């Protein structure tokens, strides 16, 4: 597999993993790291970029789709919506530091859009958290594969 194809696949997987679609970006990253290409930093950067972009899509969806929350087809019921907004309002934008957590993180990024968190702050916190997760995954792989 060419480097470009590998990075494109990792980027797509990371982007999908950050949205409400299922994804397996950590598994893809581990598979590429196992090829011993020596590209740890570029691979972590690619995964981080894809995942941050996917979270940004969630922010946009939350920002603009919340206008339709009274519609029957809206994917979240009023009680869950109000609970999520209340929780985010209580704990604030710092919760975005946990946007990397599976399942919970996707919802946080959508609610951040609903709450109209400044996109620059959102992107900074989310990207730092996502990068830390991929650095941890790559570091754990390196540590376990060395010993």
C-alpha cells in the first residue's frame, strides 16, 4: 500500500470515527504502525487531523441542526437533548478535553455546537485531546512491541 493510500485510509477512518458513524481509527493506526514504516509522527498527525475534522462536522451539525429539535425526525428526544445541554452548561467548555472518549466524545462535540461554543476554542481543545489519544496509542504500541 502506498504511503498516500495508507494516510488517506487512516484519515477517512479517523474522520468517520469522530462523527456519529462507526469507525476504527485506532485499529487502522495500529495496523499501519505495525508495518514498521518509521512514520509514527506523520501517522499520528494524519489521524489527529481526520478526527478533528470529524468532530468539527459534529460541531456544525449541532450548531445548525438544533434549530430542528422540535421535529419528529430529530435523532435525540427532548429529554435527552435538555439533559445534554444542561450537563454541558454546568461543566462548560472544558469538557471538550474529553472529546476523545469513545461514544461520549461524539455527543460532546455536537452539544458544543448547540451551545455555540466559539469554534476556535472548540477546535483547539478537541484537537489537543484527539492528538493526546493518538500519541498514547502510538506510544503504547511502541512500548509493547519493543519488549
